[in-house]
């Protein structure tokens, strides 16, 4: 199985900076695209096989614990 990982800045280049078009492609909101448009290192988001995955921070029991992993979660 091939995995294709991209970032929003990469896809904005392909859509010539059209945030609304990229939002439609990712089935997301344009505000979400604006939120991650400067995250070139994919520290807080990634697009895996066309699905936007975002880092949601410390949630649940791991909140406040030191050394927990920063994991990507699917966006809603």
C-alpha cells in the first residue's frame, strides 16, 4: 500500500494559492486551510492519502503528562 503524505503549503502551490479550491478538495473549511497554510514542516498537520490530519494538542488523560507523543488525528 502506497502512502502519499503532503502539506497544505505544497497543495496551495498546486492550486495556485486558491484556498477555497483546496478546501473543497480536502472537504474542509477555508478557515482550516488558513490556519495551517504556514506549517511547511507539517508539525501540526499532514495530508495522508487526501485526508487532512491535524495535531489537536494534549487531550484527555495525556494532558499535563510530560513526554507524551505529538500524534496526528483526523480532522472532523
